[in-house]
């Protein structure tokens, strides 16, 4: 480094690259150390078994609301007032019942909220709301 004793108004336009090199070297060391750890796996020989069919799962009860606000349970049209009683009967026949709720995107939020409230009042705790991708 050169020091001058003269007062000059010239702007020093040199970039100090030492901190940049220090940071890059630290990052390089970090990547060199961690890269082998990411690819290292434990070799395990898993036992072979005969293919087993998965347990039979019951089809969920599908509650649908079309664009006109009509309610359906598994493609059977019902009145909105009958939804809760129908769900209570379904819950009585199967305590572990699962319900899928699907509503047209033109249906207002209030109608869907009422359907969800009926499902909750029926005592059903496993609810999936189905949407399109």
C-alpha cells in the first residue's frame, strides 16, 4: 500500500478483492466437506417377501354440490335439509366413515360452509375437500 502525503481529490477506484476471495474459499471448503456426506449411504440388503395385497379400504362417501346448489351423496340427489340426517345415518352404519366434499367453483362459499357444518354436526371427523388442479 502506498501512502501519499499530498492532498488530492482523485477518487480511488480500485476494488479490494481480498474479502471476496476469503468468502469464496470458505464456501469452497464447506462444499468440499459436505458433498461426500450427502452421497454416502448405508448399504443394506433388504429381505425379499411375497407380494401382499393392501388391505381393502372402503370408498369414501362423496358429498357433491353442483353449480345450481343441488346436493348429491354418491350421485344420489338429496335436499340440503336432508344432508345432515343422511350423514348421521351413514355415520351410524360406519363409525370410521370418510367424507369427500366437492363443490362446483360457481357455488358460493356460504353453501359450502353450510355443507361442512352439517358434516361436522353429523360427527364426521375425516373430511377431504376435493379440488381440481
